[in-house]
């Protein structure tokens, strides 16, 4: 059973990443390009060139996990920043994985009609 920490730090890696990279390649990218420890317990989210694939790398003291999500249609919303990393919340990650614009979420008004 894989259990994430209750409040993990999440880092979105800006720009595009070669999706051929796996555990070692992405961990090396974290360590050298982002100056982060791949075994810090943080989640690192990478996006491919086409924008239809993301990989999430997470490690704890014992395990290294690589999660991949590929869309059949559309693209993941990604920031315009081309390098570095961006801290995001669990809610923003959920919105990103559902192809929603997580960068500027809007509050729903209670008085507005609901579409069913």
C-alpha cells in the first residue's frame, strides 16, 4: 500500500521534461538542475513537450514511486515559466490532473444557477 504523507510539499517543475526519463533520470534532474534532494519526501511533477503527459516522482526513506498520467485529448494547464520549480497545493494538483486551470481558481457563487 502506497501512503503519501498527510501534507507533502509539491513542486511543479517548470518548462518541459523528456518523458523518456524514468526514476533515475528524473531524480538526477531534481538533484542537479533544481538543487533538491530526490528523497526529501516532496512530490515533483513533470510535464512532457506535447502537454498531454505528466509524471509525478515521490520518494520516502524506503521507496521511490513514479506515477504517470496521459490524456487522450487535450493538455494539462502549465505555467508559462520555463525553468525552476513552483510550489503548489494538494487542491491545485487535483485541479491540474483534471485539466482545470489551477493557476487562478474562481469561487462559485451560491446564487448562480447550477447546470445539471
